[in-house]
């Protein structure tokens, strides 16, 4: 049996999410390179793609339209989310399954920390 690779630290977050306001999504979109913005417009993200050439063709067509312009519009379906955590757990791999786990829980007064058994 091949040796298992050491696992990197992991973080798990539980809570609620909220869609970012359009102004925040616009500001972040404008920080991206023109090529990245064009790619975002060309992509039907997470939809099946029959042939990568179709995507590359769309990028080429949009690149001709926008070039390196800074006025590339944010697609209406492109935006961000803010995570509002209630519980955050940090997990660190240790030898012999003696992993280290720390859980932080939001309280009315701030955060409370608890160490957990692995």
C-alpha cells in the first residue's frame, strides 16, 4: 500500500451567507484583469462544455469587442457572497490519528473556543 501523504490543515466554517451588494461585486470585478473579466463573460460557469474550442472562440470574439478596455461590464450572474460564520473549526493532522481540533463558536459577547477530541 502506498504511503499516505500528510494532510494539510483544514478549516470548516458553518454559518449563513449573504449576496454581496452590486456595488461590491462591481468593485471586485473591476479589480480583475481585462482578460479575466472577458473570460467571466464568456463562461456559462458550471454548465457542460461540449468542446473547449467553443469557449475559446467566445473569448476571442469578446476580446475583439473589448480589447484591454477598462469598461468591460460585469455579467448580471457574476457576483460574490459574504460568509457570516457561526462556527469555525480548525483541524490539524497529527501522527497516529492524534489530530488537533479547535472549534470557535460565535456568542453574544464575541467568540468562545473549545478543543475537541479528534
